[in-house]
């Protein structure tokens, strides 16, 4: 399970979105990730995928991306000690 972390790399993040829009997931979190701010989105959620709509990863946030939720839960468990991801109320509705 491959996880890609994008920090200060909006171009790389947008490229990942283009390649994985139909099957990917994006975890939005702060540059210093914490269990209190782990927001899970589908890659096609317009909250996190408007190409050219950033900055996405150059301010206080990073994007952690994968093609399955389990990989992101595992990443969160290792990074912040919790695999509880908050699901976006728009794309998971």
C-alpha cells in the first residue's frame, strides 16, 4: 500500500489528483499532523481537488494520498497514534 505525502508541492499533489481522481483518497492534515485534524476526502471532492485552486500544500497543510483508506489509516496510526479519520461531510454524505 503506497502512501504519498505532499508538503510544499502543489504541482506534485495536483498531478497525483489527475492520475487518481477516480480511485484515490486524500487525507488533509496540518503540517504537524495531529489526531484532532485528519480529514478524509475522495480524490474527486471539490473541497480538495480544484486544479490551480491552491495553495494546497504550501501553507499550514499537507496532503497524504493513497488509493485505499486502510493505507491512510495505517499512516495516521504511525504518525499521530490514531487511525480515526474524520470523513468530509460533503464527499462522504
